[in-house]
């Protein structure tokens, strides 16, 4: 009667509400060694202006995550698909707010430092070995449930004094020369660096 569960792959509850973005960690071979390219987001952008990130963006409804990674990289770094060799997918990130970020590793070939000024204000590269040999600094944010004003407290045990779960959210920081790589970008890199060998 319940045999269909033997081969079922679990999915996240409320996955249909999940928003998916995708990033590509771009490698560039320079002087015989791999470097990771980072973007600094344009100050004209409404979301996270001036922050350091990987190329990427929101997955469109008819795209696969891989197609999104390639499209966004082409748009932001002004390269063609033939200039990108995608090696594969890495572990994805799920934010406390429900945003899923799929991650791919790829190499840029024949890249000359160009980028779209509408989305990117600058780029820089960091040797891959820096991240393989350097642990990030760790800080924490407190996370606590905050019910909205119309929450039906009268329907739950304890009412307004209900003991909501509390937690901590880890925030990572890498410092390389005059660049601070932090937040989601740092977390994606730290948790995937063991796969980038």
C-alpha cells in the first residue's frame, strides 16, 4: 500500500514557494594557477549595491539552474557561452528566509576583464589557494521568531508568552587585501572549497 515511498526522493516542505537563484563560481587560470573571480555589484542596483558576489541571478521559469548560471555569467561578464566551461554543480545554499541558491563551478576562457557596467562596478581575482589555506572569521546573528500583530495568540498555549524557538545564524568573513568577502558569498565558498580541488 505504501510501496511508492520506497523510491521517493524527499523534498523540502513548501518547496513550491521556494525562490531559486543561481551563481557560478568562475575560475580563471593565471600564471599556471587558478584564481576565483569576484564581482563588485554596481552602486546603481537596488538590491545589495556595492557588495561582493559571484555572477548569478534569479532562475527564470523555463530555465534549468545550469542555464541560469551560464546566462547570468554571459550578461554580467560580457562573455559568450563558448568561453565558459562548466565543471558541475556544487552544494546549494538555503537561506533562513527560504531563498535557495544553486551553485556551479566553471572556468572562464579568453576573459579580458570586461563586464557590464549596468550590473558590475568592478571585478577582482583571488588565488584559489588562499581559500584552501585560510579559514574565514566567524560571527553570529541571533535569530528569533517575531509573530505579526494579528497573530492569534489566544489559540496557542501560553499566548503572548509562548516560548518561540531561538537560534544563531553564522556569518563568515574573508579578508583579502582590501576586499571583504562575507555573507552568503563567503558561506557558499567555504562550504564548497573542499570540492574545488
